C-alpha cells in the first residue's frame, strides 16, 4: 500500500513503557505530555505486559506456569496447532478483513493499555497528528523466549517463521485499528528491537545477518501493508548497518549515549535520510537515574543542537534534518521511579518545543 509520509518537524514521541499499573492513568499521562503523537502504554510492572510476553498470545504451544512461559513443542497436538496457525495466517493473506477477529489481535489481558487508549480517544475529543503503537521485534523476542529445553526459539527455523509472522500481523492489526482514528494519516508502529545491534555476541552464535534482516523486514512489511509507518527502536549500541539499510520508515536511537557510534555508519545514514527516512532522536536520557535527576531541557537542547550541527555536515541542512526528526527519550521509562519517568516525559516535551521554535525561525 502507498504510504502517506508526513513531516514530524520535531514533534515529541515516546517509547511505550511507564512504571505504573493503572492503564487509564497511563493514558491520561501520555495524552497530557505528548498530545500530538500519543501512544498506547505498556506497563511492565504487570507480569503479562513484559516486552517479550506481551505479544506472544496466539503462538502455538505457548505454555504458562505462574509468571513463567515457554513454547512446548512436545505437547499433545502441537503439530495440529502449527497447522491451525498457518491456516489462520493464510486466511488473513486471502481476506484481510479476517485479521480483526483473528489470533493476531492484541489481547486485553496482555495489552490492556491499547484498549484503554483507543476507548479514551473515542470517548473524548483529542486533537492529534497521528497515533503510535509498538510490537517487540522478532530477534529480541526470539532470543528471549525458549522451548521446553531452554533453547531460544529464534534458532529453530519453523518457530522463527511462526514468530515473525505472528509479530508482523500484530503490527498490521494495530495499523488497521488505529487507522480508524487517524484517517488518511499513517499510524506509527515501532518495532522494539534492542537485541539486533548485539549481533556477533555469544547470544547470537549460529544466527546469520540474513536471518536477522529477513525477520525484521517481514515485520516491517506487515506494518506497511495497510499504510502504517514502521519504526525500529534500538536503545543500545552496536552495528546499525542492518537497520539503516532496511525498509524502516523511522529509526529510533539513543542519541544521548550513542550518537557518536550512530554516525559512524555515515554512508548508510546518508542513504536512509536521502530516501526520506525519519529519525526519532533519543536525546532525553532514561538509563541512569542520577543523570535524569540532574538533566534540564536547556542543556539537552544544546547537546542536541551540537549533534544536529554534526549531522548536517553529511550534506543535509539543519532545516531538512529538523523536518525529518522526532524528539524522543532514549528508551522507555518502565524501570524508573515514577517521578523520574514523569520528568523524562516533561523533558521530551520541553526539548521538542525548543526544537520546533528553532525550526519556525528557519522557515
């Protein structure tokens, strides 16, 4: 589907997690701090909303015992469950309307924030530019989920294929649901994929670059199939090459800590920006509580300006880069103390306003 790109112009955007347990309160906070591009909240303090478990519902053989979960390929009827999965997948491919009520939708018990978010927007009159959702990526999920022998499912070709298709359609499902509210403006779905830049470490023994790239590309394609913008969020340091050369529309990176590493991939970054790719510039720190406590919007804005100036030496004007930029936190805030999480959201909005004012001065 032809995707109607838009110009963010330094609008603020968040990463999904918050350190509270009340979904309605989380939605209220998000709409208060980032009304232009709000997102549905993930609350990882609730066990079923951890970034890996949250998107596993519908996986054949998924087994749960307390807070533990794994894929049991030896349970009775597993092959039939695999067959049923592919039948459902093919039915969506042949009849996209089937997606709405299929196993590929988000479930209220693992993604209640989505339903609270949509319900609030339907009941109240909120002005927004677009809406954002998220799905955990196939690499991070595939390494994090094991079978009954404690082996990561990403290493199994069949299970990796199922996982990738499941996540791709969960992203696509969100696009279809959110488009009912955004109209012609494409919703944004981030693929949260911190593990991808750890390629080459011991955790990825036996995993090829092609396996990783193909998995992420399939999820990107699922999001884009119904007109969504696909972002890849990585709050880590490492090899940015595979993501910069992917089909992603948006790349979300930790600019506060890893900007110098990010711009080492100069040629790939130039190609990405030249084709109209967007940056979610994670200039607001989220890692060290002491750093967050000391942070202020003026210093962060100055830091971002320095990075903007450096990136402009790659052949882009500051004005053009600002048009292609969202201002963002470096990562989610789910592991922070609530007061620090709120400060991160406040700083994101304040730096975004400063950046937008600068852009207006350059018009």
